[in-house]
């Protein structure tokens, strides 16, 4: 089961305090919420849309995460006052609550239970990083790719009621992910090249179970992805 987003994990009083304290903002696609190696004091609570978190390592782009409604951006810098560790770029139109780090910490101090919501975010980031490292030893590209797709399905998937072609009923557990993530993005996120992603999508057991088109990913069996990722079948 996917962990609850930061917003959902907050006590109700803390959510209201953030609404009062934060300023609503709309970020256009392609704009940056944060830039790597800069100093800034803003924290973003995403309310709608999707962003990708990525770094540039000597000209090589690596995607660290794709975040959506309810997720938190800037929590590390709010905690330690350090420089931004990654770029955060809007994939779609994004709506967010924006507030200075000191005010964000003030809300946490005033509502002690809310600190656990931040701790859950940090724990998820650490667990995700550890799982990705483990999947490299031995190299298990299918497991890594399945894990990234499951993350997208949990955050952005909507049940697929019927196939677009012919109106046939969709399989149980089928979802549509309407976020502009390309095969190249999936590769950068899962630590492989775009060609490798294409090979995996065309081979068993993924062949026919996934469609990655412009702006939309169709997953015909989330349970199959769970099995491929080495997790329990949620169904």
C-alpha cells in the first residue's frame, strides 16, 4: 500500500494552519519551483498537477521522483537550511501553497503531530533510494522500472473504465496515468537508457500490459506490476 501523501497525513488543524499561512500559487508547465545548488527558503505543498525532481550530473540527467497532489517540496532545505539538492520542474499546470521555511516550521511547532507527516515523507524518500540501490545488485532493470510505474499509478492513476478502441471493458485493476512522462523520463528515473525501457516494454511480462504514449501511460494490471517489483499483490 502506498503511503499517504503529506497533506493527507497532516492533522486537520495543521492543514487549516497551512491554508491560512501559505500563499496560493499557480506554476505553468516547464517552470521551476526550485533549482539545484541555489539557496531559497520556500516550501511548496502541491495541491494539483505534477512535478519532476531531477539533478544534472556532468550533463547526465537523473530523475529522482515525480510528485503530485498532497506532496511536499523543499522539506530538506526547511529542516537544515542547506542549498537545494535538486531541480523541481512543473510537468503540468501546478497549484501549490507556498510559504517561507520559517513559517512552515512554525506550523509544525504549533501542531506537534504534524512533524510525523514530515517524518513519513523523509522515510519514504530514504526507503525509495535504498530500494533503487538494492535493485542494482544484481542489476534488475524490470524491478526498477516496475517500481517507478507503481509510484506513478499510486499518485496519478485513475481507473480505466473501458478501452478507447472498440469500447471493450477494461481489465480489473487497469489505470490510466495522465502525466507527460516519456520513455526517456522513465529511464532516467529507473537508472537505464530509453532503449532499455523500450526493450522491457516490448518483452514478457510487460508486453501488452503497458502503453506509454504522449502524455498518457495505460497500465492494464497494477497487480502484475506489484509482482514484477517484488512486492505483495494488493489484490
